C-alpha cells in the first residue's frame, strides 16, 4: 500500500524533471548550432533565414507583464482591502465569489472578448487597436484575482490583536490599514504579486489574440507586440529543425523564469511562517 | 485644543479619500466582470439553439454547430481525469497521512508540485508535443492532449486532497487506531469519506481548469473538428474552437460568441458548485466561537 502511494508521488515528483529533460533535449540542436549571443544579437527574428533574435519578444513579454502588474497591483490590493475591511460581510462574500469567478474565466474567452470589444475601442482611439495596451488590459483582468485572493489571505492572517491594539489607540481605519495591516501582511502580498507576475509572463492565448503579434520593440502603448509565449503558439504548427528547437529554447527560458519567480515566492512564504 | 482640530479633520479627509478610492476600485472590477459577461451573453444568445449544440460544424465552423467539439472536449477531459485522479489522490494521501511534512521525500514531492503549478500552459503544450505526441508516438490525438492536461491538473488535485485530509480531526485517526483498524482501512473507510467534499471541490476545480485550457492542447490534441472515432483521433476542444473561429476564420464571430457562451456557462456552473462545496466544508471545519 505504502509502496503504491510512494510510486504515485514519485511519478508526480518526476514530472517536473521529465518536462525539463524533454525541453532541454528538444532545445539541444539549437543550443549546439546557435550560440546564445545570437538569440540576443541577430539582426532580426527570421527563422527561414536562420536569424533568431529573441529580444523583441522578450521586451514584449516584459512590457505586457509589467504594465499589467502596474494596474493589477493597486486594483488587487484595493479589492483585498475592500473584502477585508470595508464591505459588509454579505457584500464581501459576494465580491470574493465574483473575483473567484473572474479567475475561472478561460484565457481564450478573455482573448475573444478583448478581440471583439477592447481592440475596436482602442482602434477608435489610435489605430491599429491590436496593441500592447490591449494586452496589458486583458492581462490585468487575468492576474487581478491572484493578487486580490493572496492579499486577502495574508490580511486575514494578520493577528487580530494588532488590529484591536490599533483600534484601542483610536487610529482611523485608513491609518490602521496603512500603519498596521499592510506592513504585517506585506510578505504574503509580495508573494502573491510574484505569482501573478509568473502568470502574466506565461500567459499565451489571451495575449496572442489581442496584441497584433508584430515582432518589434514597442515604442508606444499603441504598437503591436509579440510575446515569447505567443511566438511559440504561433510558429509551433509549422516549425521544423532549428526553428522548432529555437522555440523550445524560448519555452525553456519561460519555464526557468517562472521557476525562479516561484522559488522567490516560496522563500517569502517560508520567511513569513518562520 | 485649537491645534488638534485641523490635524484630526485632515485625518478624516484622508480616511474618506482612501475609502472612496477603494470603493471605486471594487466597483471597476465588478463593472469589468459584468461587461465581459454581458458582451458574451449578448453576442452569443441569438445564435444558441439545441441544434447548435448537437450539429456538426460546417464551412470551417461559420455554420452548423459544435456537437463533435463537445464530444472531443468531454473525451479529453475524461482521459485527463482517468490519469490524474488516482495519481493525484494517492499522492495527497501519502503527503497527508504517511510522510511527515519535513521529510526529504515529502518536501521534494511538494516542491516539484509547486513548480508544476507554476509552469505556463504553453510549456506543457511543448512538453506534451515532444513527449506524448512524438516520443511515445501518440501523434495529435485526444489521448496525448488528455495526458498533457493530466500533468497540469495534478498540482490542484494534490493540494485540495491534502488540505481535505489534513482537515479531518485527529480524533478520527486516534479512535480508529484504538479500535485496531489498519491504516489502510482507516484511510479508505474513514478519512477519504470524511474528506470527500474537499476532494469533490478539487475535482470540480480541476475540471474547470481542464475545460478552460487552450495553449496546452494546441499541439497535442490538435484542430480536427470531425467527430472523433477513437482516442487516437485528433479532436478539437471547445476552447480551441473559439480560438480558431476568432483568429483564423473570418465571419466566424457569431459561432465563436455562442461557443464562448456555452464554455463560460459551463465553467461558471462548475466553479459555483466547487465554491458551494468548499464553503460547506469550511463551515463544518470551523468551530463557531
């Protein structure tokens, strides 16, 4: 019985290694033929003529994720504060469920909504519409639940004595939040933000559908961009040889980036417990 | 005394301002949610009918329905659950009941599941394509798509299962031990039934995650929109259908809207059911003060 359970757990644990192994094996031809520097210094991304510059995609990914975080962090923390300290118990319950449902909406539906609603709206403002801005807005909605729910969880774990102490001192509600609750919950909130960053970097479908997918460094919010993940989804169906291997390299990069972020988040979580 | 009055009123103003900002933020999030839902419902409800649900798509999906696509979606889901449920729940039982939290094996398993939970779905797609489709020779098939999804579902099944088992009071385990029940009997007849609501909630969350998934299935289960004849056929899931209609088929928007409405209705129902289960389970767990 125990052996069976250990076997199952072993398989579960080995999966990560298996994924890393296969990504590396498939990336290997590219890493052998193409020096790492060429992913950064080639004149353009044009696999047909074996040019493999990944930096525009990297910048697109970072701009989109960074912009989304910039919007989602204040909105998410405000949502968590609303649930924890402002709303009536009933209102808080309803709002929390709404955020959970927002988290359950599939990325393809966000993408479809962005494509049919946001992109035409942005197009009226400044053509072409499919742009970094559309990507940022859609990503904001997608990562907001992660930030709000983790921030709420860490606000809940603030010892009630702290809050009672603040109340006994006659501090105003906002003073209590800013001076007591937020500092006490800050590592948990930071961990949630890091997890949300990981999701934003890895998100594919919604971003692919609304950002226009032009390989370039964005000069403004209204420029179309292409992210690393979107690039994989777009080109995998017809990629062969070194091109395919180069896509696996970008997949491996994404995975390592996200693993790094998660390790930092886990470390933060551990420090808070300790 | 006169000096304290302005300070205090400044504090009150700051308090009111903060409250206003937070209410506006909450209102904006609600508004976005209602906006998305109402757009999808308005765009899709006219095109939705019984024949849309059962007919085969015609003209690349512009006309006809989503019958075979629903069948493929369910098949992919069943494959994923058949593979992930036993593995996930056995791992959860091991982590919660048999190994201590700080043993090397336990923490290694837990760490790798955490990493697995963070891996972007497109990376699962690459892995599934390289491992299941090519290395194991399953090709673009429902089987390889389902198994790729199974890898994605493991973390959520394990974490909900483990949390559920840990929430069962120790008195159950002690009484069972006092009665001379073996650990296996205790697990199957006492602990798993007691943790059932949480296992079910995890199952529903997993189903929701699987039905919503697109990127991991693009190059594992494929695009073919015919009725699948076997698990080795390629099958297009509902999420991929929406993606394909809106990006690659001009004039497919009406069908895409209706498909999105079907998908989102299913997901909302699944998620609400999962929330009900978790809420009920937490209510029983928390002793009223």
